[in-house]
């Protein structure tokens, strides 16, 4: 769900009786996997038994190579069935969760495509920049 980006726009919408929701999108079918990862990092312990399976595979096993790197760097203590954040890992918990989610996202093969005519904001900026260069030359 996306909301207005400024407080003024939000308050104007409220006062005029308009909706304050700008956009909604369907949740990914992988959201349960991602939510279970986030919950584990939030608690400081990622338990194999609490992670939702990813495409029928054990999510903990899939992420173990990443967890091993984090252990070598002193961010986690890796055990057979759980990962425990160290003090340093607790400080970086949000970044570690984002890293684990990014790793899972690389394994998703059926990513949705943008509808024709729509593009990611960075692509739009890049296209404007290229157009400006072309006109300047």
C-alpha cells in the first residue's frame, strides 16, 4: 500500500473526504517466506522450524551459505537449526534481514513484469537524462 508522500497532501485529502491511499498492490506469494525471515531477525534468532519453506525447499538450508559468511564476519552464531545474532549482528539486524530477503528474491523465477508503458522511476530518470543529453548535443 502506498500513501501520500507529503503531510500536506495527506491532510488535504483528509479534509476533502478523498481517500488517503494512493495505490495498492497485491502481496507477493512469497510474502509468508519474507515475513518469517523478518520476524526471526526482529527477535534476534532465526529458527529453521519457524521459516516458511521456499518453493518446497528448506529456506534455512538455502540461506546457509550467506549465514556462514555472516558468521565469519562476527554478525551471527550459526547452529544446526537456528541462527543467533551477535551484538554486532543485532545492530545490523535490519540490514541482515534485507540481505536475506534480497538473496531469496534472486531465487524467484516468476517475477512480475511491469505493465507496458509503465517503468521503474530510476529508468524514467535515466531516459530523461539521455534525452536531455541528445538535445544538448
